[in-house]
C-alpha cells in the first residue's frame, strides 16, 4: 500500500503565487487584457490596478536591474 502524505491542499500550494515567474505570468495576462479591444473598460481598469499592485514593469521576470539579455 503506497504511503500518502497528510498535507492540506492549501498548505501544499502556499507561496505558489509569490514566485517571480508566477507574478510575471499574472502581469503578462493583465497587460494583454489592457491591449485587447474586446475587453470592457471596467476589466481594463481592474487590470491596470492589478499591474500597479504587482509592481508595474518591475513585475515582469527578467526585467530587474542587471539582468539584461
């Protein structure tokens, strides 16, 4: 019989959304929403606020100072 770990789902996912790659993915999605002509004004305003909350241009993984490619 295989052993199972007793970890709650929330505990296993804790911190998942704090990774730089995940923050960058969220920022990309909201930036795409801003340029999509088929989204509502309210949706664009929400995406603009979320982008600001994520850190603006600094939210994009790989755009930090000293990481030029």
